C-alpha cells in the first residue's frame, strides 16, 4: 500500500483465472484505503457503519 494523505492506496493483484480478489476478513482489520477496483462488503454477523 502507498500512503496518500489520510488514507492508503491498495494495489489489487488479480489472478489469471478469476478477475477478482475474494477473501474473508474482520472489518476491524480494514482501515481507510482506496483503489481503482469495486469493493463489495458482505456482513456475515452483526452490523457495520461505513463512511464516504
């Protein structure tokens, strides 16, 4: 990731088989960041508040 003002740029590396990066993580591990890819968040348990 590259630091940029108040957030980090995340370089997304896609596989040759699937043009997406799919993973499961705790939202506690995700800080403010940006990238050129669409990010889809699926809440499996509890709730999440997001900010623009």
